[in-house]
């Protein structure tokens, strides 16, 4: 092998030994293999050689070129590998168990329970309606068969406002408006009225762990040509089984509510003992849950619906009570306290 | 109301039936029975009638006596007794050795040196009254040794019905009406009441009596003299006691007994004190002393029973002290009347005095009941005091009978309402059992409603459905889903937007949802320096702290922030709730549904906090409406609002709310070291903003050109004001403007934006891009913005 080629080869080996960075390596590549590089220069110098020498020299230089390219390539790989290794070695170990910060907010428990109920009713084709909190005497009482002088008005301690309006004492206050809103579609196109209306209700009473002057209810109505007591039981049983995520049995007892006839108190099989009897159900196997009934003919009539042609059922679920039952909230006043020590615990639950 | 199974059994034979099961069925079919059922007398046995044959004082005790009693064993029994009323010849209730009273079994027992072989019992000890003054005195002629349970009704099942569940059933306020339900439920015969024949007195003079007021529907009266009995028979006393009343004297007890039996309140006047009965109201208020000795202020709306011009009773509520039956009363004028229910109810409210009588009257009692009640009273009176003599004819003025109610419906109506098939015979049997008159023709039923159900409770066909179904039993119903056509259900925009807001606030912005009251918290607000703002008030607030309805949720929320100081160094709360913004032209409340958000931080700067809130408002707008809100600086109106950085928020040109920083005074009252910012958005207005549709733009196949502009914005100029400089170019060559960096010092407010140019048709030339950039730059320069290009 040509002496120049040999010494160049040795130099390459030696230089490669000393190189420790990719940029140095790149410089080196240019100094040998670049347009003005040493190896390129050798090739250029071939034109001065005799023809018999040309062939052997050319082969030597090509080998050297191949050798240099390969060694630089290897060195590049090596340096890259070392760089990654160094990067890995420099990564500190994190304390993954360190407390997470501010990773979620919270919903009010009423929102959670209300959404669960709404979803169940939507899945059964009910519309969800919103209604105001300040209503007229007509909406809250007259329109739902509680005329002036009716003893049922004594049963409720209603908050009255200076202008004669009142804070609705029951979600039934929305019933007339909803019958009027959907009545035309029922009469003209046969679209059954299926609506739930959650809302806040107010009663003027002293508060303690079990009593609040502000609480949530969810009223539901279904009106069509042949809605029956049998249907009412079906819907209540189905819906409540969904709400409590278990098979629920319901029991109806006669109950007096002016806006329904017949009216019922609805009991559910005890959630805690399943009906065998326990302290929670006072050993009766049943929990009193909500009033319901067939919508009173006067209420339908007042809502513009002919009670001789249509029947319907209505019920009033206590959302506040449901939330307390579901989450084991013992003091009802926690719900309106705004106290995040209790409220921040309610993350999404749907 | 407490009910006695023995009493019910007077009117329906329940022999051989499980009484507890019947009570349970009653609870499911008629009215709610409380959980506790009392098995009276079940813990008492071995008590006999005994006669005291001798009484010796105890040599060492002043209180004790040594008795010999005849308990019917053929020999006398030695007993030591501490009761003060012992005397020779007296008969009493005697617990023999081996007798049981509650947990105690009677055994021979030494008392102060003498053995007592049994115990003489007081009435309270055997549970038939609360009299514990001495031992029971038995005046009935009963042989010694007779088990008292064979002569007195100690054994009974007492259950309690929730009064509220009887609100609509005036017929169920006495045992007789309750028994009718039991008869219907058990399918047994319902027996008529034993009554006296009143026609035999028709020839006697009438009671001087006159209804002078429409509030009295009916007044029936009769006069009786020569009454000698003063103490009621034991069995009557036991029933009254078991049903929660105390025995007073025979006549008073009998009126109470009648009320508990028939539900008809009665009043017995001492006939010496009452003549010329007049029923009327007075022109002016006056004071009246009722028989409980209380002076009551009676107003001109209250119906009174008078003797001539002198009031003697508050109609339907309570008699007067002066005309009350006393121990030497031998002649009585009996009142059995019916009054307007609403008037009685209102009077009790005005007098703040509810009585057993008024509770019944306010339910609309059946006026047909007054005369049978007198006939029943006389029957019981004469049975227990045979010398009593009726001295007037029945005097009855029936001013306002209820019109009869006849209902008519067909089988299809019942089928439609129930959703199941209840056959004709069952319907007829059920209604007949409850006292309805039923005739049928083919599928049609014609039903005469009995008088005791027409006063309020059964007036239309739907009421009949309840009668049929409750006796049929809801547990026996076949359960079916409804067969109704299906239609899509569309939620309202407000509702959808509200739910989306909540999700974003909780999940993206980590806020906490709270609830609060609809009124202003006067005390709590005062503590942080926010006075109550004038707004509509409650007429009947239980305390002035909650009197005024709120017109903004922010003060409430600031009170709640104060509650939570210490919960975390940084937190945010929100509520979707209602406020009232005054009255409209029809004097109705302008109620708005608002979203209030408050952020609190001890660690972030007020600027960071403020922009976090700004980003929340922008985030809600962008996510839900695909719109960018516009902020316009405004002057705050409330004392808790910081005058600087108060902005009104606009969305799609609609003013939807405001945001700002809490005024330092209020902020410091909440927490000296924290910053607090707030925003309130009208949810309905937010929802009314038109959601921008998604306009898809194909990514260009041609390269885009990016151009960064670093703008040094002079004081007083807002970034929002600069947009007009590139507004014209947008949608043409300029495809997007994005903020790359912001740099702020005391002197410099620098925002770097990246302008992205591109076209779907071709590669743009740098010359045409530069032309647009130059236009933008010169526009910016006019606003005093100096540019550093990159």
C-alpha cells in the first residue's frame, strides 16, 4: 500500500480516538472526505501518476475512502449512543407520589343526582324543563286545584313576596305551564306529554339537620289518551330502580294531594335491608319516598287539556332527599353552606 | 288519632281474622298507620275483683295498712297496702300471688315485718287511667274472684292513624267510620249503631233555638234532666283513656265518647245556664273565657253560640267556662251541630287554639250526622243512667244541606284509568261495602255518593276510581308500561348551555360548584362591608337577616369565599342560580338565571387571577358558542367592585355580564392577604347568542408563510383595539393570527403575534405577503405601536 495512504489511515485512526463530540466528528469528515479533504486530494493527485501506478493507487485510495467513511459512521453511532445514555443518566427520579394539585373541581351533589335522574328520564323520552323560582299564586295554587281557602294552603308555609308573588313551594307550580306548552302538540299531533321539571322549592320553616327552607324537587308528568295507574307504577318502579341502581319494589298507599286523584304516597323497598326490616326502615321493610298520583281532572282542565279524553300521572321526587340518601349526607344545611370542606368531595359521578 | 280495635269490633265482627294484618291492609288502602301498635293488657294477668274485709293500721308505719281481702278463694288473704283510700267493704282490683303486671310477677313479700300475699292495684298500675291517687274502686256488682279482664276491656289493640292522612276523609274521624273501612276490607257486614228512638219525644216542647248566621249549616239539640250518674262506666273510661283522652265526668265523657265514636263533636251545656240558643257573630271583638279558664280575644268573624245575647261557646271550637257541666249538673242541653269548615279553620288560626272538635269540623263533617249522634247519645245515656229523662223534643234546624251527588261512568272509564281489568261485580261489591248506592245497566254504573263522602271528598268520577282501586289493593295491580307513540326530545338551549358551563368549570377550570340561598345574607354581608341592596322583600321571613331577595349572586358568593378562607391557598367557586332584578311593568319579579364565578388566591398575583378569570369567560364562550367575548371597560356600580379593571362582557353583540376585581375594602374584610375576582353571566343571555357554525377549511397543499410581529403597545391602548389593523386581511391571504409571546415590564407591554399567510390555490410570493404586512404595520404605527420584526 502506498505510504501516503497508509499514514493517512493511521492519522484517521488516531484522530477518531480523540474525538468526543458529533461536531468534531463532522469537521473531521469534511477534512478527509469533503471536496477539499485529504482523501479527495489524493484522488485528485492521481492524474500525475504513471498509468501502471494509477490502477493500484486508485484502488488503495478507494479502500481508504471506504475505510474512513465506515469508521466515521461507526464513531457517529457510538457518539449518539453515548449522548442518549448521558441524557438518560442525567434524568432525576421524580417523586410520583407527590400530591397532585388542583386536578379537579367538584359538582354540587344536587347537580349530580339531578343529572342522573334527568338522564334516566331522557332515556325514556321525557323532556327536561326549567322553571322560575318566583311564581304567582295562580301557578303555585289555583292552577293545580288548590283554590283559596283550601286547607292544603295551610299545610304549606309559603314565602310570600311584597308584590303578591311567592317563592314556589312545590315544583307542581310548573305543571300548568308545561301542560300549556305541550298540550297543543298532544291535541293536534298526538305527541304525548312527557316532561320532568327539576327545581328549587321554598318553605317557610325553621331549619335544622333535617329541615331546610330551600330544597330541590323534581316533578314529572306524563299525559296521553290512556295513561293508567298501572303505567304509573311501572314508571316509578323502573325509574327508581335506575336511580338506585338496584331492583326496587314500590308500594302505593292512598295519599291526599289536591293536584292528583287518586293520590298516593309511594314507598320503596328498603334500600338498606331490601325489605327484611332494619332500623333505617323502622323494621317495616319500606321507606316513604314521594307523592304521586293521577293528575286531577281540574288540573288538566286548567292546563287546557280535556280530562274526559286524556289522563296522566304526576310525581314529585325530592332531589335533596335523594342526594342525602345516596351520599350519606346527614346535615341538610351542608348543601347550601358553600363550605368546600364538604362540597369539594363530589366529583363527577355519572 | 288513636283507635281501639275493640271499639271497631262493636260495628264489624272481625272474629277469626288476623287483626294486625287487617290494620296493615287499612294502612295500604285507607290511611297511614304509625309503626307502633300497642297490645294493651297483654302484659297483665291474674288480676281479680276482691273485697276488703278488714283494715287495721300498721303498728310501725303511718302509711301502711294491714288488710284482709276476699279474692274469691274461700278464705281471706292478708295484704299490706299503702293506699290512702282503703276501707272496709270496698271492692278493688287485686293482683294475686302469681299475677303479672308488666315485668313484675307478684309473690308473697315482707313489708315492714308483715307478709303481703298480693297487691291491691291502682288504675294507673293496670294501665286503664293515669289515676295513681289510690287503689281502684270497683262499684259494679261483680263477684269476688272474677278476673277483671272478663268484665273490663283491658285487652285491646290500639293503633294510631296519622291525622294528616285523614285530611280529606271527614268520615274517618270516629271509630264508626273507621269500622266501615274495616268491614269493606274484610268483606264483613257493617252493623248499624244502636240508637234511641227520638220520635217518642215529638210531643214535648222544643228547645228555644235559632240559627242567625249562614256559617252554621245545622244545629240539633235536645234537653235532658234528672241525670244522676257522675262517674262513667269503667269500660267507657278505658276506651277514652286508650284513645288518648282523660275521663272528666259522666256527661263530659259521654260527649267525648260520641266524638271518638261517630266523629261528631258534641257539647253539653248546663241547662240552667243556657236558654234561647242563638247562633251568630258579634259586631265587635270581645273577650270570652273558655272552659279551660283562658280568656280569649274573639273577633267579629268568629261564630258564637249564645244564650240570648250572652255568648256561651265558640262554635265548633270550645265551650265557655260559665255554661260548662259541673258536678252538680242534672239537666243538660245537648248540642250536636255542623258549621262551615273554612270558618272554623280560620277561627282556630286567629285564636291559635285547635281542639279535638275544631280539628274535626274543619274537615267538613257530614251534617246528616247531628241527629243520629243525639239518638246515639241518648241511647248510651239511658243505658248507663236509666233515670235520665228527656224533656224536649228533638229540635233541629237544617239550614244548609249539601246537595246530593250522583255519579255515572262506564266500565271503559275504569279500565282506562286503572290500566287493568276490575270486573263489574268487584266494583259493585266494593262501592256497596263503602256505603255507596250502586245501580248498573249494561256497562254503566250509576252511583249515589253517601252523605258522609260528599262534603268534600267524593264529588267526581276520578274519586270513584280511588275508592275502587284502594280496596282492590295496589299490590294486586298488574304493572304495564304505557303504549304511547315516541317522539324525539329536544333540550332547550339554556339547559344545554348551563350543563356545558358546569362541565367546563369543573373539569377544565377545576372550580367547585356551590349552592346558596335566594335572599341576601344581611348579617354575613355586613361583616364584609356589603350592605343589603334594596330589592323586593319577603312578607313573612322568619328573620330579618333573610328578608330581601338578592339581585346579584356576587355578595352571596363573597360570603361563601369568607367561609372557605383556610380551605386552600387558592380556589374558585361557581353557582348557577337565580336573582331578581326588580319588578317589571306588571309588577312581576324580573327573575334571571345567572352564573356567578369567584376566584380566590393567596399565591397568584391579582393580574394572574384576573386573567385566569378572563380565560374562563373566554373558554366558556369559545367552547360553547364558538365566539370570542368582547370586554368593554365600564364604571362599577356596587361598593364591592374595584373601580379599575371592571369590564362588561359582550357575546355576539349581546351584553351578557360583567367581571372585575373585588374592592380592596371588601377584599381585606374577607382576607387581608388574598386577591379575589368575580364574574357574573346571565345564562339566558349567554344562551341567546348565536353559536358560530363550524366552518371547515381544507389545509392548504401550498406552503404557508409565517411572519412574526413584536408589538410594543403604548399605555392606554388595548390589544383588542389593534385587531382592526389586520381585520381586512383576515379571510384573504392572512389565514391566522396567533399570540406567540407576551412580555411585560413596568415600561414595556409587548405582545408578539404570528401572522400566517397562505392560499389554497398557489404558493404565495414573498412580495405580495410583504405588501399586506406593510399595510398592517403602518396601521399599527398610527396607533402608536412600534414594531420589532423577526
